[in-house]
């Protein structure tokens, strides 16, 4: 099938895939964040990472104003991918979790139920906060990146690179500032939440309410590490992700368009 290269970067493309996994980066992140997944790819899972507007290959595309706006755009692209009938899984890290959830909701409204929603280092929607950084000073954004880790801070030390990355980062936090949680429910697919035991931003109490978004199975998994635990423990995290994909795709509803 034709793969929409503008919206997605190919991480792994097996000859005969049995499922498809779409990866949604964090605030200020890009598809490059998920490139290490190439080294641990599942032999039967087609893996794509989302290319957000306003950065990297899409730097000339305008940044969306809201998570809903971006999710609607990506739902169109994901629906096109789902045309081949492969079970579709969505995994979002941090901000990417909110976006993946909103995409899953939009697909469900079209009768294209995701086979599974996987959420990483992301509070439940009703506990989301943008920290008011969307319209704050540049230094506050940079300090936020330093607190979270996971970013190469040398980018912010180079004036030219800083000028390139700050607009997209600011746009991401502006979306978080404006985000309004949808009502509970709306999904029927399994929801699996991942978090780092040492993540000061996301606790077990803050991920537990994700159970409210689905009538399907819910599980909450903890790994060692901080907000970017999935990079620190790549092999262990991806092994669990692919086990979940294998199990959930075996119970996906036929004909749902997953």
C-alpha cells in the first residue's frame, strides 16, 4: 500500500505484517525519537512514527492550534492506513498520549475501532496540565525540557537551532494549555498505560483514571526510570508493547476496520 510519507516516518516495514503500530512523540519531539525502535522491531508489526507539523520534514507546515485539530488531521491519515485491514495500535508518549487518545476517539466515531491504545508517561485526560508555558518566556520552556530530560540540551545552546525548535515546542505546550478533556468513555478497545516509577510528573494515581475512557480492558504497567523511562529501558518496554500487540490483535473485533 502507499504509505503517507509526509505524515509518518517508517520505523519498520515487514514484508507480511500482521498488525500496525503508530507512535506519537512527546511535546517538542519528532519521529526521530522513535528511531531506536528499529533495533527491537517485531517481525510482524508495521511501525510508523508520526511527523508533527512545524518541525523536521514538516517545518514549513503550520503548527496546529489545538490537540483536537491535530488529532482530526491524523485520524484522516490513520483511517487511510487502516484501509488494508491490519489491526491498528496507537502508542503515545506524554503529549503524544493525549493526541493518540483523541485520534482513537475519532476513529471510533467512524467505525474504525483501534485494536489497542497504549499510553506512556501521560496523565489521564481530566488531570492534564500544560503548566501555562505556551505563552511564557523562552527560558521557562528550556528549563522545562531540562527538568524532564530526554532532550539533547545542546540544541538550546545553539542560537540557530534554538530558533528552529522553540516555535514547535511552544506550539505543543500551547495545545496542552488549551486542552479540554473529553467526557469519560468513547472507546471500546483495550487501554494499556505505561509509566516510570521515578517520574515526578506522572504517578499511579494520575494514570489510574485512564480506565474511564474505555469499556474494554485496562492495565497499568510500571518500569524503572523517569519521564523518559522508555528510552532507558527500550528492550523491556518494547517487549511488553509487542506482547500486548500480539494478544490484543488476536481478540480484535473482525470487520471493525481496526
